[in-house]
């Protein structure tokens, strides 16, 4: 029985490690890091991502997630001090809800600096990135490396 428990526990830990090894992205076709050059997404991918992100259920889900994390951090002590992974996740959720057709990557540092890279189809969306990211408690500075790129036609 002890061997089975150990085996199951190690399997869960291994699965968790593999699942958490990818960079935080707003969509499957977003770049893997903020260092890669931005590339315009395919038109079909943009429409699929946009449809999913613009659903009211998804927006409510993302906003509820952000609010729950803020409440948890408020109870835990300093609501503005966040782990970098937590900041990445919250900023990514905020961007997904408000810029549904962007392919953005979010990286955060422990000092509250957030770097956002990737592409958005409109200049107005690019202009909203910094203000949306700063709405998340704990974000002190935002580096926007994203660019405007029209979707690729197939």
C-alpha cells in the first residue's frame, strides 16, 4: 500500500511539474516568451479565440478569478504584494477578458514589474494594455513589447 501511495503521489507531482513548465500565454498561438519576435496569428485562430473570450460566461469567470485572488491576498496580509506567478495569471486573465483577439505573453517579476509581448490586431487594443495591467493590485510597472499585426489570411 505504501508503494502504491508513493507511486501515485510522485505521478501527481510529475504531472504538475510538466503542466506548469510552460510560459503564461493568453492563447495557444501566443509566443512562448517575451523575447521572441511577434508574429501575426491566422484569421481562423483569431475568430476562435475571440468567440471564446467574448462569451459572457468566460468574462465572468475571469473577473471572478481575479476578485477571488485579490480577496485571498487581502486576508493573507498585504493585498499589493503578490508572487510573480500570481501576477502573471491575473494580468493574463484581465487581458483575455478585455482584448480577446490578442495573442499575448505575460511575464512578471517579484518587484511588481510586468512585461507583455505578442500581437494585437488594433492600435486601440495596444493602447489599453498598460492601463488594464495596472488595474491588478501588485502591478507596479508595465513594459509593453506587443505590436499591432493584422491576422494572417489563409
